[in-house]
C-alpha cells in the first residue's frame, strides 16, 4: 500500500510516536486509564487559558460533529432559541442538526468569503429577545476563512446570551483565550491541530452554564451534562470510550507542549501557509479568501485560469508522489483545498509545490 502525507484539515499526518501509543490495549474501568482521561481534561483547560473553578472539559465519543450535536441538543432547551451565524458548510450543518433535533433556531448566513458581522449580530440579538444562545464556527474549513470570534463574543456577552463556538479546526493551532473571548462552550476534535487521531471530540464548558443544562438533553448518548457528571467523578466515560485514540491523544498533547505550545505550533502552521500561498501564486493559482481573513489551517485555491486542468488527474498525480490534498467544497466555483496542519513542515510545502509545478509542466507538454 502506498503511503502519503495528508494535507487536509483532519484527519491529518501524525507522528510515529503518537501512532505507537495505539499498540497498547487498555480497559475502560482501569484506574490508570481513567487517570489518562483526567490528565487530558486538565491539559485542555490549560490550553484554553481557563481555570477549573470556572470551566470544565468533557470528552465525547465520535467525530467533531458528534460534539457539536451534543452541545446544541443538550444546552439549548425547548423554550430557548438559537441564533446560528454561518459562512460555510459547517455552520450550515448546525442548522441541519437543529432541524433533526427540533431545536428552535434562526439562521444568519453570510457568503462563504465574508465573515459574520459582530455589529449585525448585536442588532439581531437586540431585535429578538427570545434568542438565548448564539453559535458559530471559528475556522470554516469550507473555505479556510477565520471568523472574528472575539468580536462576536463581545457582542454576545454584552447581550447576556450564551456563546457556542465550533473551534474544530483551530483549537490547538490558533491561540483561543476561551473566557476572555466570552466563549461558554467550545467544541473541538482529537484529530485536528492537537494532532491526535479520529475517535472523540471534546468540549470546554463554562461550569454554571453546563449545570444549567441538566435535564435538557434530547439524546441519551450525547447528553453533555450526564457525560460530564460521570467523567467528573473519576475519569470514567459513560459508555465505551475509544481507548487507543485516548492514549494517542494524551501523547499528542505532550508533544504539543514539547514543540512549545500553541504559540509555536501556530507559527509553524502560519509559515507553512505563507509559503504555500506564495509558491502557488507564483504558479498562477489564486486563493479564494483574502489575506486579512485567511486562516493558517487550510487554503482554498481556484483552478488556474486558461490551463488544461482536471482535479482528479491533479489529485492522483500528487498522491502518487506522497501527498493527499482536498477537493473544493464550494459548489458554485471550481476550487480545491490544501491544508498545512499536522506533522507538516516547510520542506513538505516546498516538495508539494515542486510536484505541482511538474504536473503543470506535464500538462503543457501534453497539449503542445
């Protein structure tokens, strides 16, 4: 089987040492294993710059969407109302979750290349006192745009509402002072910037808001409060946890700290992204998002103008030479995406861009 590195927003390329942690089998009831869960929870609070007396961390089985659905279906009660602020597919997925769970909501949707406006959100909250919660995505990997969660958090806090943030693709790769930004519930996933593997999501929760959600959950297995109540006692998960994934994540957290923490990882990702855009631009590719809102996580590029370009051939050519990229998620435009998070370094970006240059040259020769 051919091996290749992942230039995607997760799952992503992990270290060999993280992979090796999954060679050990653990029992979910074992005290040593429960101690690993408690270690992870404490470390996540530190990464979010919050104290254990104000916030708590809950781990939830499943992908990031499971974590988002857990929060929305557990925290927004039947007499509450959610304002969803979206500018991409993952914000729109929140609306889909609400429709399935019969959660009352309204939807403020921006264009995919524009960020939700904090002043407009403040006006919406002022005009509709029935809105109790606000939810949005921090890094929308549909496009690679980075939304201004800090400004929106100020507006939500000033209005006395609860703020829910999907920081799936940013937490661990972009520094987020959770309490300072007015975030009450932050959701992320094991297989993103902390560089673990898929299998669970996690939620940083403001304690008083979590306690207030007791009895509101619409799901048994995704009941956020009940999951926390069990986990808070001694680190046991309510239902069978992905033990191998948990061990790998614990190792990934330690490696994040060894790298220098979020600040160091953010610098590496930002340099990868800067180099990628510079070299892609030189080859005739243009990015969908402007530099002022471009995240260091993933970049959307337009197909090159005037070139003989087919994404499937492009993808297979790159994959055969050691890297996997992402198709575009913008249905109305011809785009593709390249991520630069995970165990990826500037030399990988240099190699990738050399492969892309060779592909473009081969297409020119074929049509000459």
